[in-house]
C-alpha cells in the first residue's frame, strides 16, 4: 500500500471514531448524550490508537500534519513527502467526518443547537480569546510531540506502541483539552470543518472560519517547538526552523498574557 493511501485510511479511521464520539455525546436522542468529558477523552485516545494500529507499519501512522512537520524539522522524515502526507491526512479527515454525518443522519434535524453540531466536527475556544486559544494549541501539541519522542526512545512489546500513544492522547485531553477541545492536529480540525461547511446538515449554522486558523497554526508551531526543544535538550541541537517555532511560541505566550491583562 502507498504511504499516502495509508495516511488517508488511518486518518479516516481516527476521525470516524473521534467525530462519532463527539456526536454520540452531544446530539439529541443519542443514547450516549451527556456522557461527559472522560468518555470523550477516552474515546479519542482509542480512536488515535486504532488509526495507528491500522497503518503504523506502512506509513508510520502520523495521521496529523503537526506530527509530519515536526518529524521533518527533527530530520527524521523527508520534507519531500510532507505535502503528500498532509493532503492525504486532510482528505482522510473529511472522509471520517462524512461517515460520522451518515452514522447520525436522523439526529442532526433533532438537535437545534448549532454550536453543538459544529462541535461534533471541529474545535473552538471554551473562552474566546485568540491569543490564549493559540497558546493552548501550541502547548498541547508541544506536549504531544515531546511525548511521542519520549515514547519512541523506549522499547515496548510488539503491538503496544499504539496503545501507549492513545494513552498520551487521553492524558492531553484530560489535562490540556478543556481550554480549546485539544485539536492538536490541523487535519483533525480543518478537514471536518470543511466537511461541515460542505455537507447538507440540517440547521447547521456557520462553520466559524474566523477561528479556523488557530487549530492549524497552533499545532504546527507547537509541534515544531516540541521537536526543537527535544533535540535541543536530548540530542545534538535543533534546526533553524525549530528555533523559529520556539521563538514564535514565546511571542504567542507574551501576546496571550498581554491580551488577558487588558481585560
């Protein structure tokens, strides 16, 4: 199988499970409605583990442009393959989101809350504050990349790695996810957001494009910072792009603090 097809399939698996977990816990008349944040975070962790199980041996199971770019920044992945991986991940995310729409087809018209329906597909700030929301995505993805590199530095029994990665996603969701819904993955947010925009979802409302850049830029910057710091602390140093991501992260943090101080 082509590595690009593998990334498409793995990301589709991830988003079909992930978006369906959101739908199950929020849409009216779902048996799982109001199950809570613990169910959501556990479900997303398992969704990531299943996506990695599906294609990890073929493409590495990135399923996330931030992971792909971060590995390229670290010199562990070829830049020439980055565009193809990202396109495959976004298309896979759109496919998974479309399957969720079909899975819960009768429920959309029974749910009046437009924000809840949008939240099935993509993320937003629990408190709207673009600077702080951006920093939340930066820090969450930094922890993701740090964690993946820590996991990669250890040896596990065959088949255990995806479960450990899934556990990392659960931990990030429980600890860092409450501020922005922890996109930590540009494809996971942009693909389903675009799907929400395109699909004939009953009473869907807008797709909140004004927020859409945050779960794209934040994870890319944060992932680059995570890779840069890891190689700076544990390896032989970091690249110019890694330094740039660290600098951008620091600037975003200062801006978020300034933004909050003005309220």
